[in-house]
């Protein structure tokens, strides 16, 4: 399955986790890596090019560090600019129908912080509800997320291998 990983990290060179994940992905020819901040440092998105990338892949993974309980601003702009009416949704919007879409993100708080009784009061699944809603709205198929807590760097190498295995083998959620 042709997989597109859209990496949205505003400073990937200073990243530990997302950079390690990208380096591991580069070892796999069946995975296309597309780094938005490197491609569009001025944030002027080439909509036609992005739509062609989406069309050329069956599976799309959005990789990013969790920012204020959501994705970085350029990824939100990508959603608004690329997933257009009559293209991804609406009367003629069938281009994303059946595409498998998932997210992979790093987060820098203890895992127990993402529980109803934790300091964030919400689970990671609850934080991803808007993304699941977006996936549903464009008639795509939602994949279970991949997330790693970045507080324990001893897990970095294993997380990179787990990430590749996840995005190449994960099965859609039936919702």
C-alpha cells in the first residue's frame, strides 16, 4: 500500500523524536515522506501539488508534535487549503473517499496526564476527536493513532521501529 507521511514539525532539525521517526521512515521505499515546513517555509501551500500527492497514495499519515492539544498551525492550514469543497467533500467531493488516514504524534507529558483524572483531564483519544470527525467528513477511513511520550529517550530507537510497523500494518477502526 502506497503510504504518504505528511510531517509537520516547525523545526525538525532540533527535534529528537520526530527527526528520528523521519530517519527511520527514509529506510522504507514504500513510504513517501513529505515535510510541510521544509516544503513551504513561507506557508504558501501549492494546493494542486498537495492534492496530487493525496491522490497518488492510499494511506496518509499526519505526523507532528502535539501542540496545545492539536496539530501545528501549518497542518491546520493544509487541511483548510487542500481538503476543498467539491474535492474532498460536498457534491463532487469524492477524492478522499476510502483513503486510509491516521495520525502519529509525539507528546511531552507523562502518559497518566492524559486520563480523566490526570492533569490534562482528557485521554489522547478524546483529544483526537476533531481529527476523527474530519476524517469522517471527507469520507476517509480512520486509522488508530500512533503516539509516543517523549520523556523517556531510552525508548527512542524502539519507537522508530514501532512507528514503521504501525503505519505499514495498522488496520482501520470500525466506527
